[in-house]
C-alpha cells in the first residue's frame, strides 16, 4: 500500500483535516493520528500501520487516502473523467430562441441581435434531432435535459419556446425517459399563465439574475430611464416559488454590488419555509472584475445561511471529474436560433466560435473545434498533470483548454495557497450542510 498522491491536509480547531481529491472524502484526525499516518507514509511503512492502528488503516484505505501500490492514480482520474463526459445515459440540449434581449447589461459578453428569432426550418431541424436521439440512443438514455438560454429566451415564448417545449415533452413523455427542462432568464417576462404551461411540460427550474440590491440592480437592468426591474423580478421569483419551481437566484458580484448584497435577503423574509426549499442564492463574480472577493462572499453566504436561506458560490463546487461542465460532455449541444452549433454558453456566438451546424435531417455536423474540445485537448496541460487538486478543478473546463492550447496555464494562477483555499471552502460548505 502507498499514500495517495492526492491527499491534502490543513489544521482546523486543534484537529487535522485530511481531504482526498479523487475520492472526495474528508477525515477529521487527531494530531497524533495524523503524525502516525505521515510517519508511516514517509518511511514507506504504510503496511505496518495495519498492526499499529488497524482502525485507522482500514479507514484510510476505505476513504482513498491509502491505495494499492500497483494503482496508477492519474489513470484513474482519466478514466473517471471519460466516464463522466461520455455518459450515454444523459443527453442535454440548450436552445437559444433569440440573441435579442430586453436588457443591455454592461458586463454581458454577448452580441445582441435585435431581429434574431428562430425560424421554422431550425425548429423542424431540432424536432428531427430529437427523433434521431430517441431512435439511436433510447436503449441507454435515462435522462434528457432541455435548457433554454439567450439572449432572453422568453422574448419568443409563445411562437417558439412553447411549441417546441410541447413537442419535445410529448415525445419523451411517451418514451419512459426522464425529461427535465429549465430556463436561464432575467425573469422579467414570467407570468402565471407561462408557469401553468411549464408545469404541464416538464419544466423544473429557473435561473434568474439579480445585479445586487434594488438601487444597483436598477442601474444595470432597467425597463426605461425612469423604471427599474428589481421589484418586478423579485415578485416573479416568488411567483415561481409559490408554484413549486426551483429557482437559482444568481447574484452577480462586482465592487459596486458588494456592500449591499445582504439587503437582498430582506426582500425574501416574507416567504414561508416551504418556498425556501425551492430557493437557492448563488453568488458569482462578474468576469470583468479583477479583485478577489472570496472573503467578502464567504461572509455574505454565511449571513444568508444563518437566516435560513440556501446559498452557494463558485468555490464550493464539487469535484469536476464527477461533475464537469455541460460543454465538456460529448452528449451536449447548444443550438443557436439560426441552427449554428456551439458547446459553451459563456462565450459570444460568433462565426469564429461556431463548432458545427444542425442539418435539416437533425444530424449535427461538427467541425474541428468540436473535435479539439471533446477529444484532442484532454489532459495535455503539463502543470495539471502533477497537481493535487486536478480532480477538483479538472484543469478548468474545456473552454479553458481550448483558449490555452499549447500554453502552460493554471486557472488558479499557480498559487498553492489559492488552491488550498478552494479545498477549505469545500470543507466549510460541507460542514455547514452536515450540521
């Protein structure tokens, strides 16, 4: 037996926290047990630990902190990653009905196209794609996930979204395959009639953005010069909760929004405990912001949780070799309003970024960018290959790999303290949920 290369240790309240990034297990060790383990490992006498402290040995083995000498742990990581990203039991499609939007947020990376809307040809191609999926993947497929994105997808709800949603839902409701759907939306156009439709046709979730508290939000997301959108969006979030839809309230963080973040929860104190079970506040720094707000965000998340609200943020994410980005997965397609195909929804939908087209018969025709993303750039970044948190961050997503091809990079700036902070954030988040 040998010590796993992917063990990380740090002190916590007179104890030593041990974390294995492959197994995603934590252990709380008394200092003398940690010393005993490390002494055995450093001297190459792990097997002697079975006699000295059999319970400790068995626990370390069970939780992945010690492994058989013959095991190549890096190959194990590769295998898990491939199993995750080539999982044929799941298929995901993201549909973009329009690139137009009723807001013009300053940080948005997208080029909004005013007259863009999905035509009958693309709608029929998507219908043919669904038929292809059901025909070829039915035996293995267990879950089909249909997501709506934009632009603002609800701008074309009646003419595009609803007919497609009805059609696709009807096909899967007869197949025995689990169907789920959700919207990423600014939330302004949600109404009860729309939610009634969503209940019928398998929609479960909405992700809705707030740009800080009322004053700041209304400066970024306004209906007109004299009318903000904050109160209407908060009303619509509560309407979703009343109708038992899960809502992720994505709170965008910049230096301007930071000071009043905690005031947002005051506007949700009137919801009951059942509605709270459907609500999660998720904190994300806008990509243009260079400052590190980790400490401030941690305090804000703790404040929300202390008031009974579920909340999370980027650095608490689970290990990504088991839970990678949708764009990393072979069985994911993002379909633009004009039939162009993409993978990542966090980049502009330009001709240069296009990864394929959806043919009229419903068959995706991918280009070399898709091949590079899904196959050619995996585990090629040298700094990742000997990094202890590789299972946690996976070297970033496939978009990072694409944009840094042939360059040594680290999404954590090669900062070992930064990496350790991420592990601590995972631990403190788990600690909260264990309590």
